[in-house]
């Protein structure tokens, strides 16, 4: 066959063909293959629901982390205003870690969004193909001799079969990605449970495991820079700094 | 000539464009073999863009097997590499 010298394409095509060859003669098992198509359609719908659930979970987490960023930023300012640079640094280190996590989450939400879109498209496309197959099958049977009809139905069945294999592949990839994201969402939940995002003011003075972990996550220079910026801001607006200072002292109580 | 971008859909492509797709495909494979991820991603991206830009999407009520099936647009370098060691995108 012409045009099959491209090797990546050749490998993929060969594999999809092999998947199709495993099926029985499609013209003999039309009803069976129609049932298979319906099953696949059901699976796509289920897969879509999984993607939507995963996305909602990540969105909730993302909102929580955003609030956390604001809180840690405020706490850093308060600590600095109160003259506690070490605590301000800890807050900024946490903020930087939370921001990194947030960035990852946002990227994943966007990816799930596009997964959801393409699965919806795939579902619609598969449905149209199945409909086309069903009506074409009847037309072909009516118009052609038995032998000719068999060839034509076979070609149409190959088209549907390839579409099914492809939708199956798309769904598998979408679900694999969703699974990865679920693992990540779980990791964030666990960090939260371990107290990584706890209110800093409720922490003791001693450095715990979480602090050490977070420090490894956040880049020191970024924190240094932000600390300097905050100091400069505080120096510029002296009155508000005094006001915030009381917040920092509450922490000591 | 009917080309499928796996996980995306089928396109009808003029025969003379197939040569360009194949050339990019072969170069992409060479990049994989050379371990050059950036080059692979660039070439593979060009290949997908070319098909999307020059091909006409096949109407949804047309049922044909494809002459060429290119891997999913989001194929990673690792996946492409594994594709040639047997445990790639599509299970054997």
C-alpha cells in the first residue's frame, strides 16, 4: 500500500489493525458488534463522569490553596512587622511551596478541561458513526447483491471498528491521565492532613518535618527576594506596619 | 488518502501531502533513535499541524478504514520511544 513508509504511523496502524483483526468477521456478527459499540459508548460516558469528578476535586483544592497563599502572605507581613524575620521566612517558604503546588494544579485542571472536551467530542462522533453504520447497513443490504453487500458492509464495519478502537484508545489515555491527577490530588490532601497548610500562628517555634520538607520544595533565593521586598514595603508604609504588628504578637500568646 | 490522527479523527489528505507527512514521520523516528527529545517534539508537532491544516476532516457519517494512522497528538517522547520496544501506546 502506498504511503505507509512513515514508521511511527506504520507501527500505530499495524497495532490498531491487529486489534481489529481479533474481532470476528464483522459482517457475520453485526448485531454483536452493534452491541459492542453500545457498550463502548456507555464506557465513554462513565469515563467522562470520572474526568468531571476529578476536575471538580482539583478545582476545590485549587481554591483552598489560593486562600492559603493569601493567608501566608498576610502572616509573613505580620511577622515581619512584629520583627520576627524567622517566622516571616517560614511563612514565605510555605507560600512558595503552596504556589508551586497551585501552579501544578492549575495546569492539570486545564488539561482535564481539554480531556473532557475531547471525550465529549469523541462520544458525539462515535454516536454519529454508529448511527451511520446502522442505517448504511440496511441501505447496503437492500441495494446490493449478497456478495457485494458483504464487501461494502465489511468496509463500513472496518471504519466503525477503527473508530471504536480509537475512541477506546483516547479514553484509556484520558483515564490514565485522570488517574495520575487523582494521585496528585491525594498527595495534596495528605500534605494538608499532615498539617502542611495549617495556620502558622498555631505552630510551635520548633521546626518540624513539614517545615523541612517545605524548605526543600521552595527555592531559597525566591524567598529571600520576597522577604527583601516585603521589608522595603513595610519601611515605606510605617504606620500600617505598626498596626499589623499586633497580629504578629498574638501569635506569641 | 485517509489519515487518522489517533484519538482525534480522520482527515482526507491529498496524495502529494502524504510524502511530506512520511518525511516528517521518518525524521521524527530518527530523532527518537538519536534520543533528541526537543527535535522529536518539534517534528511530530509539525506533522500533526500539517495534517490538521491541509487535511479535510472526514464527515461523521462516512465510514472508512484509514490508510495511515499517526500517533495521538499528545504522544510524549517516552511513549514514542517505547513504541519501538513493543510496549507503547497501544498494547500488543
